[in-house]
């Protein structure tokens, strides 16, 4: 019911720089959390699971921490795992360790107490004798800060995950505001443009692909040009081919 992940707590002999410390931090942090979430999700768990990720020197809170930025990638899974798997609640507890073997009895007691109570704050940091929680405050952006170049009319934009909910929302904004030329990239194969009407005629109106086809047609009615391509963004060869096809179509 409660998994405590401690692999990102270790400080090692030195923070170091270069690929080796980074790869180690990814294997014990980001990679292990991803594997753990996949394993738990694959068990068809009926009861909620609490996943607590304990780290050291990830967050800058009081300003004098010796930060380990290579560990910061673990915050991605902490945020996304509960979104992908609602049965898994995830939180991060960050400790400040000035050096190796710096975990005091007092700090251990604080951590034990934190783990003994139901999770309430998604991100907690202990610094000295104080417990800090992360909050967000609105920031006003003045007009002077908006002088950077904006979206280009008829500009070419490639969107990975372009047929997903967020990708299509972004595409609609680009179509509506600048009549963009859009390359929408998804992992799954999608019917060719020539087959869209045939698909619509032969499938129910609430079919997933049918809904996406109508969204694409709506983009074009707003003045956009749309190119649908299939590729996994982790496959460099396929992505290079996608970029080439986009350039061939739109310049």
C-alpha cells in the first residue's frame, strides 16, 4: 500500500559533472520510477497505492543548498504517474544533505514521522528544523515583457502528439490565429487524406478516428494546411524523415 523510493537520497562521494553521474541519477531516479509505475499498474491493483519518492538536494529552498540538478528529472514521474494511473498517489520529500553519510538521527525521525501520516502535500522539503511545502503564486507579466516575436502568419509548426487532445487544441489555436501550416505527428498509423471520407461513411460518428478526421477538417476550414505523419519521437530515423516530409510539403 505504501512504497518508499530511496534511491535518489544517496549523495555519492561527489556531485561531479559529465555523463556518468547524470546517467546514474537517471537509472536510479527517473528510470526506476518509470519501471515501478509500470509494474504496479500491470498488477491491476484494486487498492490505492502511495508512492513516496525521497530525494536529496533537488529543490532550492533557502539558497545555500548544494543542488544535484541531475536528480531533478524524477519530478516528472512524480507529477505524471498519478495522472496516468489514478490508483497511484505520488509525492516527493526532499532533504538537504551537506555531504555523504550526513543523515542524522533527527532527520531520520522527521522522515519517519512524515511517512507515518497520510500524504497531503505533493512536494515537501526539510531544511534545518523547518518543513517547507511548494506553492504557486500568480505573476503579472507587464507589456514590456511581451515584445518577443510571436507566432508567424502561415508559419510552419510541427507538433508531436499532434492528434492527441492537447496537440489538437494547440493546432486549432495556430489555425485560428495565424492560419498555420501544421505537421501533426502521432505514433499510430492514421488513414490517408484520400480515405477520410470513406472512413467517415463507413464508421460511426463517435468513432475515435472519425472524430479526429472531423477535427482536422475543421482546422482546414479555419485556413490551416494540415499534414498528418506517423512516427515515434524516440526513433531518430523516423523523425528525420518526418522533418524532410514537412519541408517538402511546406518549405
